[in-house]
């Protein structure tokens, strides 16, 4: 099968995506798949790449891909997709290994729908809903899934007066609180604020990344993650715990320092594990998810479970939780990828059935 792997992208998670793609390519069964790599540069150019996948790890693929495609900067157009699209159209399926904006948010999924090619993961709506933390919360609340208290703040208001939300925060959330851009990932723009001064700084910083900002109450809890796989009959793996090495699980801790660690299965009561699996499936259904998602929770000392967020294209590096959670359930990384690709075809079949009935 000719399979396109899309990686890189314009988001703040560009580098993570390249490492995820490298790990996926290493684990794909080469007997089954003829892999076509398409790298998306940080400035949005799509470059087919036939070099060594190892070069995805340190970013050196890009220079080689530019040469391969006779691509020179300054670019002829702001965003050149042509060469990439031609390759995509020649493939039987696509694995978009893209995190964050312009990849995990429904934009690329929309393009793949238009190209009429099966692709791994969530559809346009689920990707967009899962990416936008503010709107995901609306759907989760409607599904009756417990979450922490929050306030929505807007860039325009913040830039006029960073103290505009002080009263609401003091009355509804208290300190410390968490500030995060609504559309973000890998903890980029996420800050813990212990004072109004820190809140103001965090809001201004988060406003660099998004128009809508979430301010949440601080949850003193363990971080439990649950992997979901499937379509309407999706299954949830036994959850695992992430133990951050720092005050919270920030970008450096996720990908650089290597000092945070995971415990699989999470060492919490069986009853809590089962509840988390049920909530994870509910959250997946709430955004109308298909294929895969990793659903993240907080587990408090008193046993309270709160949903934190859903990731429709979770990290796939070799230290990433998603594949490790399935491995623990007896599904190897390679078998997991086979399953995801198979689901891409099943979803397309179902979609076509609705369109033609
Ligand atoms: N309300 C909160 N209370 C305590 N810690 C939080 C809260 N929100 C986020 N965090 C910490 O920040 C990290 C990143 O936040 P998260 O919402 O998961 O954003 P991202 O999409 O960037 O992963 C979490 O893994 C957790 O460590
Ligand atoms: Mg997270």
C-alpha cells in the first residue's frame, strides 16, 4: 500500500511532529507499506522527501528536501503545496502526523476530505473541536463529564487591560490558577500564575498564541492519561500516569529533559481506572471522535476525577504515552499503526455510505 506520512507543519509543535513521524516510519511494516514522506516546513511549504528518515529527528531533512524539490527561498509563493498534493493524490492512504494548528485542528483533514483519500484519525469536526480547549469544554460539560472551573478571556480585553479578569479570577477560581491559549499543545503558552501580577503576565503571553484564553482553577492532582482507539465501538486502554519532574508538565519536561516518567498502568484504585476509561470514551464520543485520541485527566487525593483535555493526534515519539498504553494492552506499535490505517479505510467506507444513501 502506498502510504503518505505528513510531518512537520506550521505549529509550535513542528519539531515534535518530526520526531513522532520518525518513530512511526521506523515502526511501519515495510513489507506492507510503501512510504511517501511529505514534510511541511515551519513556513508552510509542502516538500516531498526521499532522504533518510533519521534526518527528521534533528531537522536536517529540510535542507535536503529543498534541494530535492529545487526549492529556494525567498519562496515564489507564500505557501507552496503543489508537489505535496501530487504525491498525496498518488497514495492510497494518509497518515497526518501533525500536532497543533494547521494539522490537528481539522484544516489538513478538510484538505484530505477534498482529495477523497482515506486518512488516519479524527475527521474535520472532531479535530477542530478537540483542538479548541474552550469549545471542547462546552461539549464535555454537555456530556456530563466533570472538569475544573474556568473562565474564558479574550486577547482584545487583555491587551486593553491585563487586570480585566482579576475580580472574576479571585471570586471564581482563586490562586494559583492556570492560563492557557485555547488552541495550543505541548504546553506552549501554558503558565501557572500565583499572583495577580503573574496572571497578567501569563495572559499577555498566552495572547501571543491565541485570541481565546482559558483561565482555570489549579487542580492539585495526579495526571492520568487514557488512550482511545476505534470508531463507534471505540475501546479505551488501561490508563497510565505521567509524573512530571517539575511543578507542571511543561514543554521541556515533555520532550527535552527526559526526567518526567510514566507509570503504566497508573497505580490508582481499579474503580478509578474503570471510571477514567468510561469518561475517556464519553469524551471521544462528545467530540464525535474517530480513529484515535488520548484523553487526559487529573486524579485528586480525595478520588475526584476531572477531565483536562483531549488530544486527537497525540505525540507518537518513542517516549509518548499513546503507543505505550496500547503496548501494555498487548498491541505492539506496528500492530497499532496497522489498526489505525485499517480504521481510516473503515471510516471512509462509512462516510461514503451516508453520502450515497
Ligand atoms: N488546571 C490545571 N491545574 C493544574 N495543572 C494544570 C492545569 N492545567 C494544565 N496543567 C498542567 O499543564 C500541563 C499542560 O496543560 P494542558 O492543558 O494539558 O495543555 P497542552 O495542550 O499544552 O498539553 C498539564 O499536563 C498539567 O501539568
Ligand atoms: Mg496536555
